[in-house]
């Protein structure tokens, strides 16, 4: 069945460091791919998404490119801030009404 | 525009007690969802409602029931709570395929502890 695998955390970085969180997926058909972010004590919110191969989603300095050949959707940011500390979830939707979420990667950014 | 609201925010139950978690959305979305979030396991779908009047099981439905009361409201009921149901519960909504929106909007969550 469909699945999402993302790198285990926690990831700890210093402010202004480069961030990569890896995400790979298995799906039939042509899924839409998402990154959601969860700040402490809150629900998830959409960070960015891509709906077809080679699309790049971007928001708030974060980017991810839909790579069909490697079935990947890695999240990147050039310079992280303390305020980016959160849990990041990779997700896919391959059709129907269900979204499949990865286990989440916790990011800590130190000042 | 409040988005997705959930009540209560926190709840402590004893084993065997029952309770209903409430969820409402004001975005006129067709589809609504209940998830549970456990450490290291991401979000797991309990039940969903593709549209008003329909409900379907997700990945982990055992021990739960749902009601899609109307287009706005989708409740989750635990008939006889067990310690294994200790978790954080999230409600979400989306426009659904008919509205061409696949992004889900989440409520703030209910933290449930079953003793």
C-alpha cells in the first residue's frame, strides 16, 4: 500500500544553518505530495505542496521538489531560524479521501 | 472565520468511561477526518466522512464511532475507553475531490488520557 518514510529526528541545528529533511514515498498512480508543520501545542498546518512530477512547492523560505524518478520530496531551507523549531510531516494523497502521513521529524534550532 | 474547532482541549477518563469529542468547521468543506497522534507514529486515520451523510473506517477504527451530524460537525465517540486510547486526537477538514481541494485543515487537538 501507499506509504511515506521520512528521516528520524530529532534534528538539531544552529540558527542560519542549512536544513534538509528527507522524505521518500511509495504510491500507485500519481500522488500529490505535502509538507505539514506542527508548532508546539497546535494542530498541523500546510507548509507547501506539489501536485505533479518536477513541481517545486515553496513557502516561508522552505522548498521541496517532487522527484518521480527517485520517489522523493525532500524539504530544504537555506537558513533556519529559532522560530522554525517544530515537527515536520511529509504526506501524500494518491486518490480518494485519505492522506498518508510520515512519522514526523522534530527540528530544534538553537540561537 | 474560526477554521476547525475542537472540544474539549484536555480530558482525563477512567477505563470504561465514555465520551464524545466534538469537531466543527466553518469553511463549508465537504470532507472531515479524525486522526490520532502517538509518539513516533505520525498521524493515523480513525474515521473519515467524505461528504455529509457518509462515514468510512480509516486505519485504526476499533473502539471508536463517529457521527457526521451535518456538514459542519463531525463527532468521535469512545464507548468504553481503554488506556490504549490515550493519545492526542485531531479533527481535520478538506474541500474534497468535488471542490478540488486536497489540503487538510486541522483543529488544535484534544489531549486524552485514559487511566
